[in-house]
């Protein structure tokens, strides 16, 4: 009976050891999963940040381009106004000369 009791105790101890090892493995697996989730979240936030930066850069480039286009339009309009003013001055000079010629 004593041998049988010893065997039962050993068997129970072995069972407890196996269960403890299984719990340790389960805890390690959970820890690894949590780590992987945290890593995925960090990667996602980095991607989001990169996407935001890219969108801002694109918006800045577009604004810069639109600003340049506006400056070009202003320059073009100024040039046009200058040409028209010069044409009016020439027309006025021509009229003045014609009036002078008539007066003579």
C-alpha cells in the first residue's frame, strides 16, 4: 500500500508540474500576443503619422504651386496694364502731334 501511495503522490506531482508548465506556456503566449499587438499599434501610428506628413507635404506643395501661379498671373496682368498704358500714351502723343499739325 505504501508503494502504491508513493506512486500516486509521484503521479500527482508530475500532473501538477505539467499543469504548471502549461500555465507558464500560456502566460508566455499571452505576453507575446500582447507584445505583437503593441508593435502593430506602434507601426499603425507611425504609418498614420507618415500619411499625415505626406498629405501635409502635398498640401504645402499645392499651395506653393498655386501661389507661384497667382504671382505669374499678377505679373502677366501688370505687364498687360503697362502695355495698355504705353499704348494710351502713344495715342495721346499722336493726337497731340495731329492737333499741333492742324494748328499750324
